[in-house]
C-alpha cells in the first residue's frame, strides 16, 4: 500500500505533543514494567497489538516500556496521561486507570498503521517515533449512540464498534435497545418483551410515510450474559455502556407484547413495521409504572453505568387526551392537563433511578420541564442544551444537524438512501457547537455524542460507511476541541491508513451536484410538543 506514514497524525489530537529525535523499537525482547494498578492497561496493550505484531510484551521488573499509575499526577484528571518515547524506552503515566487506557490507544496510533490489522503482519519494524505527549480531554462525555432496535446487530459486531470508539478515545457507548420496531433488552420478569417485542413482520421501504414494505421478518434480542460480557469488554477499553430503554413513547414493541401497558388495554397492536413517530404511548396507571420500574431494575442489574437513559423523545399526547383514565391521572396529580403527563411520567422513572443511585438521561423536547437530576441530551436544537444548562441540568450535545450520522454524508446523487432532511457533512460534525451559555454553566456541559439511527441501516458495512470518518471529527471535537479544519483534515488524511488497516470504510462521499431531498424539514424547535417530528415523518 502506498500511503503516507501517519506517525504523528493522531486523531484526536493530543493537547501537547513535541517530536523528539530517534525511535524506540518494540520486538520480541521488549518487556513491560507494570506498576500496581496498571495491569489492565498492560493487558489491553498486549491484546490490541498481538494480532498484527505477535509480540508477547511480557512483564519484567526491568522492562523498558513502563506503564505507571501515579495518583499524584492530579493535573491529568481521570483520563489524561503523559507519554514519553525515547530510543531507550517508553514511559506511559496516568493518575487513573482510564488515563492509561487512553495512552495505550495513542501508542497504538504512533506505531506503523499495520499494527492495527487483525491479521499477522510480517516485515514491518514496530517502531515508535520519539515523542513527548501530555494529553487531557476537554470533555468528559464523548459518546456514540447505535440504534439496535430498528435493526438488530449481534453482540460480536457491538464489540468491534466498541473497539472503534476506544481507538478514538470515546468513552460512552449509548445502546438504543428499545423502540416501536423492536425490543432487544432481555427482561426476565417480562419475557414477552423480547419474545414478542423482539420480532416484527416486515419493514417499511423508504422513509416514513412510504406505502411499501419489504415482506421480510426482522428480529433479534440479547441475552443477559451477552450484555454483561459486552459491558466487561467495553470497560477493559475504558468505555461505559449507556443503556436506553425509552418511555413513554417509542414503545409500540412493548405494547405488542403487553397490551395492558397501553392507554387501551383491550387493543391488540403489532410490533411496528413503519418508520416515523408512532402515536401509541404508555398508559399512566400504577401497573405501568411498576412494570417499567422492574425493567429498569433489570437494566441496572446488567449495566453498571452511572447514567441510565429513559428516552422521553417524541411523545404524541393524543392518546392521553382521549383516555379518561389518563385525564383522571392528570387531574389527580394536579397537572395542567394530559400533556403534562409527559414530564410527569419521566419524573416517576427518573426518581426510581435516582433512589438507586443512578443518573437518569432524557432526550430534550422543547417545552418539557424535566427534574433537575435528569441529564439532558439535546437533539433538536443546541439552544435547548444551553437553556437546560442554565436551568442547572447536566447536558450532552446531540444536535441532529451536527451529530446525526443517519443523515447523508454529502449531497451527491451517489449517496445511499439515508434519513431525509439535512446533510451532515464532515465539517458540520467538526464544528458541532459545544459552547456553554455562561462560564458558570461550563461544568454542566458534559460533552457530545454521535447518533446512528438505523431505519435504513441493516449491515455493519453500512453502519461504518455512515459513521466514518464523521466519528473521527466528533472525537476530535470532544477530546481536543480547538483544532482548526485544515489541521484536522491533514491529520485525518494520515489516519485513513489506520481505518484501512481495520477494514473500516471511510471514502469521501461521491461528488456531484446537490440533489433536493424529497422531504423538506420543518424547523424542529417550532414544532408543537407531541407532534410528529420533522425528522422521522416529514410532512
Ligand atoms: C430523536 O431523534 N428522536 C431523539
């Protein structure tokens, strides 16, 4: 392959990097000196380098490659690290174990790109350029969401996805486990959720509102053992798995499994085969709250993440307005009307999580006042993130115009079918707006994440086509936050050799004149609450 050697073209860019002269060579004689607490980083280094290099990297008290945990290095925070490479040795230091894991990924990127291959590579000298790096992330929340509800992916693929996040120093894998079209989370107390809710008869072809279906059943769900193993695998890479089981909308699969959860318990619904915003929502009885408290108990049992996502987006309130029992519930709770059942419902489950010592995460819908202990994930408009931060919420930016990877990467006619609406090109991602509303609120802006909704995305190849290289730009923004466009794209040009070595597709989108998409987006913030979103079901 005739590609430029990326070497110092690191993505994301380290906070401080100085090139030194000389190189350090890793070979079969290289030993690791591992100080107490640095063991997991040594294991990760060996695991990541073994397939291509075959190097044993055994431990020895006088090893030239030192992995050191030193809690006195307080300036590095939870995830920062220092890395010194000289011709004599390597010193990777951090105050906390996660910092060492980030540093391992930097070592991996400094090696020849062939080191990232999953196959044995011969004839490449495994050399690191001499360098001095001090690196600390700007944002604590650096995430990526994958929707496995619309199209299921096996856990073997989720492990690869975690590896790709970790390579880019992302630390949150948001797993969107339930939606109208499928329920993938095993719940022992309510097995029909996956038995019935995990399968749909067919899928809509084309965007929401289309009248064509593919006639092909789709299904899948995880076991607890698979998810626990995924959590452990991610933790070894410094990635936390954020589970999302959404309420009180996007629940059609749950309603198909347990009709008594709905506003009309006598009604029988199928797992939804359409795309768009489904009007069916949960009922507001105590039985429904108890059911979902149990679901969350099982979610918390499998996922140790401090944060637990409970959805909260796109909740049409028509069914509540028509339901005598929902109207009675609203009156009993002293609410202004059935619409207020939306934040009320979320608050009931949020308090359940808080009592269990977890932090609820909720998608921001304009106009919905959430309890302050909810972390707000803002997707419609960055103004919602700023308003929430001012109110005192922790916020995560997920602006659809900059972080939704289901939108096309470019406007050319050669792009595969994607979510209609806007184009999210690489530059839009690189420029995602994370500015806090005031300096005082800065600490409440946790960071940002990419989202891949999968209505149109069935295969790992398609997932990666849409995700890369946009995820690289997101990682750059949340880790470093200061690089200019030209600096980033110059480094990305080198980084592409690494993506190639990993068989990740990353080509530029096909050129061509802009096409007009068949649907014109509304401005999301002007939509009345509970109406169908511009995004899922453009008028
Ligand atoms: C969303 O896109 N409904 C969060």
